[in-house]
């Protein structure tokens, strides 16, 4: 899959990151469904508690590789696990 880089994936030319320091706050136009779709495409399942924070970053919990992790999606489409 184009753009797939394991658990951390970037879309639309955004950079990948393995920590939340790679996330960029901003006006996030993704709907909750679109944020879930980004996470699903990055290999995450059982996505729960997804909510947009004050910085416009979608944050929640998901399972990847059998482990529960915190996940986040910023307005550029960067997906990171923490």
C-alpha cells in the first residue's frame, strides 16, 4: 500500500513520526469517521474513545499487533502511536 510505513503512517506528504512530538496542532477538518479510517488503514483495530482535543488532534485507543496503544491523528493525517 502506498504510504504505508508500519504503525506510523503519513498521508498527503506529511512526515511520519513514532511519538506525539511529530503531531501538528491545527484546524482539523477530519470527521471522526475519517480519523478512524486513517487509523484502520494504518493497521489499527478496535478503535475506541476517539475525540478531538483542544489542539485539533484526534486521540483515542486502538489495538496494533495485539497490543493496546494510544493513537493520534493530526490535521495533516499523521498517525502516531504512543
